[in-house]
């Protein structure tokens, strides 16, 4: 399974890279592309209760609309948890727990990781980032990626409209008579 996913990711990266080259889109002599980024948690938490045990972050090429990167963070392993509760020694197993920080930091961590390996993995720099209104992800990219200060954020129109509608609903509720 992992081999198939890796093959598909690399194939998508090659397509994005070829498109960037054919359109003469470079940043510091490295082919550059636009990506769509997003993340999600194992537990729905819109504006409250940010304590999910697992999170995922993905990056898609805007041209190919294909997956370029997927990362997963887990704060929990059932095998470790069962052994801990019963005071037993944890048996040898493939432990998926790879995160000990806050759930809120999962998405940013994954997206920064993806940007950092974009050149090695795909021969690309992700210079335009389409995403939701989560400014912490963009800020993390700007700070944590060597070329991050040059990355431009493009607001996802669906998320922008959702935020706009939410602000209007809040105003209407606050000023209703």
C-alpha cells in the first residue's frame, strides 16, 4: 500500500514540476507551483474542543488536482494504552503514536514538513498556498520553511465566504431588536 501511495505522490509531483517548467514558473531557479493545503482531525471541532487524538494534513497540486503529500499525527496508540492501563510491559508492535504536542499544532506541523521536503521529493517549491482562514498554518510556513517568507497565501473562496457569512450572522444577532 505504501509503495503505491508513494508512486502516486511522485507521479503527481512530476506532473506539477513539468507544468511549472513548461509555464516558465520558477523561484530561485527551482520550478514553482501553487498548492492547495488542508488538514483535519479525527474529531469534529469547529471553534471549540481542540483535543483530537489524530490529525491529517494534505497538499494537492493546483494544476493536477492530485495528492502531493499526506502526513498523519497520532497522540494515541491502543496497544501502548492497554499495556499502560494493565501495568504490563508494552509488547513489540508497530506504534503509530508520533505526536505529543497540542492537537492544534498538528496541521501546521504536517504542512511545514511537506513544504520542507518539496524540493527533495518533487523538485518543486510550493510558492502559492491556497488554504482556509487558518493563519497559524501560513505563519508556520513563513517561519519554518527556508523559502517560506516568499510564499504567498491565497484564501480559499469557500472558506472566505463561510467566514464572511459567519461574521454577518454574528452582526445580525448582536444588533437584532
